[in-house]
C-alpha cells in the first residue's frame, strides 16, 4: 500500500497567486518536490499536475 501524500495547488487564472496555498502546504510539512501545481480554468477538468498525483 502506498501511503505517499502529495500537495495540490490549482488557480483559475495565470494572474492568481499560488503563494497562500503554497505556504499552507509547507506549514503542514509538505516537501516542495511533492507539491503539484495547475494554473488553468475551472471549466477544464483535464489537469495534468493533478493526474500525476494519482
């Protein structure tokens, strides 16, 4: 059984900032190499970084 934990950040537009979500994940003990980020609209359910977490 794989108990690996990943962090996932998504913002809807390129102008939005990931900083607040990143800080929360780092404060929770996540390693930056285990955090994946998608910057794309909420209408698109194909999210490459999220799929890498599966």
